[in-house]
């Protein structure tokens, strides 16, 4: 996982919950990721900038989830150059796969893919989640 903000946090923690070992590389890492790393062995942190394809060599899957389009694009290119699957959180068309915008509420899980447009997928997901919460109140 390249990036340590809100999107990277959500993706990294979801992967850890599924049993994956995750390494997060970012100069700034969320408090939630820091706490998770200190309490479990699934998550490791490297508080530094992305250095290039060598950072991806041990990865099976790469997530570019920074707030910089230029860094995300570089990560995607580096991942492709060493034949790794890559997800670019800000632009699904730049990666080799997209992940769903998901919402979980009890036993209900909703996943939305919007043709490589993550912002639209999140808006649709949030709209459905609001309707579910409203239906529960009614």
C-alpha cells in the first residue's frame, strides 16, 4: 500500500481483516494505521516516501492510494513494469483492477463499481447506505 491517508487506511485494514499481510509506505500515516500496526503482525509501516519499483518487489498486489496523481501514476507504471497487479484508488483506469466501494451494516454488504470512476462509486454506495439506514429507522 503506497499512501497512508483515509483511503489507504480503509483499504489496508480491510485487507488485513481478510488475512493479508500488508506493508504501508508513506511519509505520513494515519493514527488508525499506527494503532493497528502496533497491535498486530499483519500490518507493517514504512514512514517514508515511495522509492520506486524496488518497494514493490515483494508485493503480490499493489495499491496506489496517495493524494498525488503523479505518485499514483508512477506507482502504477512501476507495478506494471514488474508484472504486479495494481489498483489506483483515484483513477481505476490507471490500474489493472478496480476494487468496489463497499458498505457493511451487520450482515448486509453492498459493493459498487462504476466503470473505473471511484468517486462516483463512493457516491452511489453512500446513497444506498443512507437509504438502508433510513429504512431501518422507518
